C-alpha cells in the first residue's frame, strides 16, 4: 500500500523544480491467465504487477515517469527524475492529503486468489466440450480465461488521497468450423466487474459456447456478401463497437483537446439523428467497463454524450480538461502504472428507442442485417471507418434470405449518426478491450437494434 506521508514527500519532490500539479499512481495487481485448446491446457500463468507512476504538469505540458521500486527511496528517485526534466517557472504547493472515501459499487464475492486453477479449468473444459458437440464440422475449440485483482492508490498535490480495488473476470470462447477447404470462426467473450462468482452462478458459460459454435457453422456455409450501397440493420450488443470506434473516440478529450476530432467545437449542435441518444456510463454496477473512481481519483459518472441528436458532452480527463478549459468527467483511465492516463470510454452505448426490430427489417427492402460485428479501423480526426461483419444476413424485400460472409461496413461516423432512422427497444451490451494512448482498458459497447438508411457495404461485386 501507499503510505500517506511518503506520498506527500513524493509529490513535493516532483514539484521541487517547479510545476502546477503533481500526482502519484501506485498499483498492486494480481493476474491469472489460462488457455485451453480442445481438451489440452496450453498455458497457465499467474503474476503480479507492482509499481508506481509519477506525473507532473507545467501548465498543459505533462511529464511522466514510472518505477517498480516502490520503496521510499525508489519513489523519491522516480519523482526526482520528473522534477529534473520539468524546469517550470510556476510552482504549486502540495495541499494536506485527505483520504476520500466512496461506496464500492461492485465488490467481488470470490477473489481470484481464493480460487484454485482446477475450478477455472473445469468451466473451460465444459465450454470446449459443448462447442465440439454442436457439429462434427467443429474442428477446434479454444477457451481463454483471464481475471484481474487490481488495487490502486492515487494521491495528488491538490490534497487527494484515495484507494480503490477492482476485480474483473472474463472468459473468451472461440469455435473453428471447417469443411476441409476453408475455416470460419465464432467468438463469445462475456466478462464483468466480478470475481469467480461470475461463472460459478451468474453466467452459464456453456450457453455462450454454443452461440460461438453456431456462428462458425453459419458462416462456413454462407456465400460471399455482395458489395454496394444499401440499408443496414445492426443488432445490439457488440454491434455497438461501430459507435465506440467511429464516434466514441472522436468524443474523447484525447482527440478533441488537440483539434483532431470531427466533433471539435460542436457542443450544442446536432450531430446525429434526433432519435439517437448515446451515453458513456461508468456507474453501472458490476459492468465490465465500470469504475468507482477513474485512474486520476475522480468519481465515476454517467455522461450523456448525445441527447436526441444534440452533442451534450465530451469525455474529459484532467489534462484534456486543462487544455479545453473544462472540468474532468471522471474519464481518465490507464492500462497500468506504466501509462499516464488519458480520456477513455467506460460503458458506451446508444440508448434504447421505441422501434421494433422485426419492423426495421420488414420495411428495409433489400439490404444487410449485421447480426455480429468484428474488428475494424477508424481515423478519429475524420471519423472514417471500416468494420468487418462477423455474422451477416442478406435481406430481400424485407425478409432475411440467407447468411453471407465477407461483409464490411464502410463510412464516416458523423454521416452514419445522421442516417440512423430506427432505434429499437432492446438495448444490450457486450465486452471488449479498447486500445489507445494510455494502453488497453476494459470497455463495454452496446446498443439496441438500429437501422442506417444507407451505407456502403464492402463484399464481392456482383
């Protein structure tokens, strides 16, 4: 743990050559990772991540150093290195440190350290067995378990001193189907801000395993998707990754504060269809992307980004807020102590609307139903994106005709938001890992079924 007196010394040392703000982020984390392919255990590893990072501001300039030597001498040496590089004309004083307390919204019932690996492996083995039972065309099943028990202490020169504990557990299941000529895959990866109880009695992992297997089989026998411009209905859950990537990153201060977002200077303006409301919420109990506090010690928030098509808020960390002249929204996050925090999403989703999913398809004419989304790429400055559809269906005259593979969705975030003409009632979320300047962090994505009136679908030309 971080001693308050030592923390004050470190903050003083960091400011010894000048600076407007100093901070220490102290971390002690236990991690477990297990990989099982078919019935063979390939990897079992447990480890500890321990260290601290010291951050210093000189106005809107930031310096950061980190160390895994968390002795008093090691922390002071780390702070001295930051101070030596500062040379700042201004110098802030360190306010007396006061412990801030808060309610823990997601306490773990069974901590990872209290669970034997054999219990994890038993769940993984059941999932792989179920995947193989779906069809003889399933040639491979893989289960990947990960859990994290992270304890952090954060102190800064403004007098903050706070401690938090975060426990997360996730199980990824992949099925590979083959006809002897080519392979197709299906994936499910449920996770939550919980301990081992998540898969012991909260979630039936084998049901997700079946879904992964059925996706692989469906895509194995699907013809290629035709290319063209057409209406698209996107399912809920991981369908929200398109909003997350194509629009969410462009609403983070990481992009906005540098003038590198298509949404710069548009607060109060219409940037989406009037039926679209989008939210980034870190307060959902036990959700994969939730936090009690962010990695700068600020309380988590429920933040309405877009309300009835109007841009209401950006996601802001402390440094981004200084550059923008706006307060933090509790959005400062980092992978671990080796990264300085930046503004990041938490649980980001398009809110439920009033439309019926079946009606969206029945009235769309010819188009594409994107039942599951895969990975993609995006340029936050322009909002241009390209995303793979991992499970898609061709729609003919308002009826689902047959599955198709090889589809991709191509467009620009701002344009797609304006073309959403239906938002369903059935909002759901799915789990992912988001990478950005401050490393990889757990995030939820989500939405109801939505319909985009027209967008470019990549595939095979007719």
